C-alpha cells in the first residue's frame, strides 16, 4: 500500500471543510462568492504555510472543471510553464488550465512576465501563493492582473477538529484502538502555530510512537509536548516575520508594555537571532527613550556587550534587563526628531554659508578666531554668550523642542535661568 501523508489525506474537498479563513470563505466571504460563481479571476493567496492556500486552489480547479498543474517557484523554470502551456487547446486541456504556482516570490521578473500573455487571454487561471507580502515581491504587471487574498494564521481552537479527525484516521489505519490523554489534541493544535500541516505531522509522529497497552495504544500529554515543541515558531530572517517581530518589539517598548516586550524578545531569541535583537534594542534606547533618560544608551550598550560575550542561552539575561528597563523608562524622541527636521532642510537645500565667526580659518598669527568675532562661551558667566550659530538663511529656525519629561524639563529650566541673567 502506497504511503499517503496524513496532511494530504485530511485535506478538505469543500469550502465548508476548510479550517479558519472565515473572513474570506465564510457564508458571505468575498472569495467564497467568487468561487461559487464559477468565474475565477487570477488570484494571489498570501499567508503563512499550512493555512489552506493549496487546498482552496484544489477546490477551485474542481469547481471550474479544469486540470490543475502545480509548480513550486523554488525549483520550476520557464520550460516547465511552456510544457503546461503546450497542453492548452488539446484534449488534455481544451478549456485551459489552473496553474497553482507556490512561492511565486522566487520567480524572477522574466519568469513572472512569461505568464502575462496567457493570463490575459484566459487560457491560464493563475493561482499564486506566497508567504511574503506580494506588494513587495510580485511583479507589478502580474499583481495588477490578479486579486489578492490574505490567509490569516489559524487559532488553536480552529485546528482542534482537524487534529481529532487526524487521530481517528490514524486509528483506522492501524486497526488498533487509539486513546489519548485529556489535552493532547488541544496542545497539538496550539503548538502548531496555526499550521495544519505541522499539526498532522505531529499526529503521525505521536501515533507511530504511541505506547501499547492492554487496551490498544496510548498517547500521553508529555509525548505531545515533546513532539510539538518549538513547532509554533514561524520565523524567516529574510522575510516578513523578521521585520514584523522587530517592529512589534520596538512598538511594545515604545508603548511601555514590558510584558509584550519580553514576549517579542523571547521569539527573537528562541529563533536564535541574537544579532537582530541586540541591534534593535540599541535603536530603541536612542530613538524611544532618548533624552528622557540619557544614561539608557550606555546601560543598554553594556547589556548588549554582555549578551554578545555570553552567547545564548545566557544572553537572554542582560537582554531581558534591557527590554524591561526601557519599557518602564520615561520616553522621548525629541533628539532624533530634531535631527530629522534638520536633515529635511539640508536635503531641501536650506543651508547657507557658515557664519564668519564659526569658520575654521588657518593663519600664522595667533588669536585669528577672536579677530573673526567669535565669542568664547567659557569666558562668560554660566559658560554662555548670545551669538548667532545658524546660517543667515535659517536664523530663528527651531528644530529641537524640550519634551515633557523630568530630565529635559530640568535642562530647559537651567538654560532659561542662565539666558535670563544675560
């Protein structure tokens, strides 16, 4: 008997059997209505692995009664597409074909362009899938001829029925009674990270290793934990997940939520991405805490250096300190906002020459700078003297505004007092 993966055997054959995706496949979902109409446009499915993209493509091909050809862009070439096109109009595919192109982001521009002619005349109904944002990775001409639908990660509760069904199928295959401890199905569903394929792989592994008892075979919760550990991690250092986790970490610290900060930092470290975690924490120290707590920068630098010296798993200790300290610290972005305003002026050409008394003039005689009219602030009370520093064209321009935190307000009061006396 030929082995058939459980994930393939359990694959739904109708839209009602598809797990999750109610936002597009529910009773009034747009994609469901399109499929039921029988008039299928070119489609791009975007979302994580194991969320039903291939399954829905199979259902569409059956609905419009066209042959389904599958290609994976990581291994396919233009010649593979030409072979499929050669069948169009023959007895093999008199009305055209459905081409399911998985991981389309791995096709280069020329390969994607080769699809355009046949997408235009309707001989190929293209259903492309990608785990990356199609607006970044799919050629514009293909994108403009397609409708994009996002497949969202599944919740644990969505996957439980599929896990239970998989367990029953494996029981039928073996011909022996199969029992499992309370919580096994729920744990597999939760630990799979919204990927039904991963859940089915875990079910197959657990049932093949199930302990034999006098009443059949038995799956313990501890075995389920062992089989499913780390399977919930979805992380690609070159993909959207990488930038999404970094963004979530920074926004959580900026929003002063230490619990969320620890969660996203943990996801980075569990994936082994120590370098990205350290770099982003340094950015946050400067950008989001900044002048409200200036000492944060050397403190976080020390934590990062310690983490680099220790390596994982011990690196989590100083990095956890840094994340929680920054999440609970006062916040200010006044410094980099001021610089961004200045950069905008420079890029727009608002510069002007340096004031004469600020220029560096080399001369044989001593004291040349004083002759230029430069006033040395350290010679004056409070180490300050009123003189022009900005170019003439920018006199009066204000880039920096003191933020409403204790540190910057103290500096503001200090300088207001000094300048008032002068």
